[in-house]
């Protein structure tokens, strides 16, 4: 019956490749993105997901810190940066960052994720001090910080060779780079929406340098704005080729664009269908990425739960505070958190096996009092609240 449905959907030849473990082509990706039967695309993505990761779904206890919203890039898709009629400008000093870290010291967080705007007034030493501070307050934590766009600004401020800058950042505590920054590898979209930021070639140059410096990195794709389906597939193919070259990417996260509060607020909001398809096609195209993440803040907890059967094997983590994207209708409410118990519930009730991980997907063993959370069933309506 399943194969009859695949044949009826016109995807039999692609399914043969998937079952054989063969790499899909650009044209295959286009067909997957336009195939009417999303469930058949999701079924194939689940085949790959289970081949690579079985029934396991990962989550991490992490904390996000956005240290400044001052930015000189003026990206049309962004509602985060300080602008007239928008958010008030702020830049955290080290005491403010310390206070933010101290708020959650009772939680055994293994990852601190830091990204922010491009504030040209911040000196090179600020970034080094920021890393030192996090390691001081949270010894042993993994610091995932600074997109390639931020690295370019830090490099400018340091006024020294990029390999030296990356080495000094590593010595100060940097462990990996997050995704983001390039949004989508399309020169057309770059010039129209974020022309002051790095070009695709510049982004990849810094990414290659990070790999040579021994830094792992995470990859993303922002979709649902003005990009075309061929541009989405082009992005996936380019990321796959870069991973073939460097092998330093840990996971890939499709990020759905939320237009509220941006210069593109006339565009429609993302749908569950678009989010599930982006995850499924990413899983099928990116054969050299071990993990595909559904970012529950952007996709919602409910869609992320379903996404575990459409190729995703990671829900991200506890987050605590996030200011890049807000829940629909709640702009300014930066408290966005799921507890460990809520994450486990989202995984278990989807029929998957919850695995707490660190930033490199090493399993984190339960701590004292952790078992109690496993017995707590949290309704999805509560789990998705922020």
C-alpha cells in the first residue's frame, strides 16, 4: 500500500534512491518541494531519519543570550534590531550578562547560545571578556556563539588575521559557531533583503576558516520570505557541498520566517505544512548531516512534535529567553521556555525516545531529581505557552 501511494504521488524513482541510500539531485529536491502529497515526502524523510538516528529525539538544556540589539545591517526580515518605532536599543554590560546567567544557575545547563546584532561600538576585548565571563559563571559549559556575520565584525575590530582571531576566541572559551547570518545562499535575496551583511561567498570563507580552527558549526536556512523554491534547493545543495568539503557541521535547522514586526509584514505567516515540508526535504537532501532540528520556538511545540515523523530528530532545548522571534501576537515577550519535562512529553507522546544531549550530541546522563520530570505529563497547550 505504501509503495502504491508513492507511485501515485509520482515519487517512485526518488523513493528508490532514498531506500538505496543514494544522493538526491537538485531536480529531485524541486520535485519533493512541489509534490502534492506531503505525507509521502515525510514518510521518505522518516526512513532516512530512522536509518541515521533510530527512534531517538534529542534535546538540550540550554540558555540563549542576545547581548545587544544594536545593529548596523538594517535587514528587512528582522524585527529584533533597535529601530524607530521598534525595540529600544540595548547592549548588555558584563554585569548584566552575569545576572542573566545567574538567573538559571539552579538548572544544569550544558550550552549557552549567544548571538546578537552588529554593534560597531563594541571593541574586540568585549567579546573575549564575554566568553571568559560565561566560562567563569558556568565552568564546563559549551559556548555556541557568534554567527559568521558577528565573526566578521569581531575580525574587523581585532584588526589581525582571521585564524589568529578564531584561535583567541577559542582560547577565551568559544566552542562552536551557530548557524544563521547568511539566511539563504542566494545573491538575489541577499541584495534585496540584507545587502549590508556578508555575501554567500564571504559567509562560506569564514565557515571554512572556522573548520580549520577546529570549531564545529551549525547550519540553518531561513525560508518563507521572498526566496523561491529553486533558491531553497540551491541553498541545501551548497550546504551539502560545503559539508562534503569541511565535515564540521553538526546539525541543520530550517528556520521559518515570521513577518510580524518586520519590513515584510505584508507576507503571510508560516504554516505547519510549510514547516514540515522544509524539514522533510532538508532531511532527504542533506545526506551528510547527521541531525535535522525542528526549532520549536519558530515551528511551535505542536508542529515540532509532528516533525519527529517528518525527518527531525532534535527539538533544540529549554531556551529560557529569546528575542529574535516572538510567539505570534506576543512581540516583546522574551520569556520563551520549555522545561525538561515538557520536552520529554513532546517526545514520548510522539512515540519517540527522548535523549538529553550536549552540544555535540553526546548523551547526558540523568542528574539527581531528574527522574521525577519523566512522570509529569504536560498537555501540549501548556507546553507551547511562552
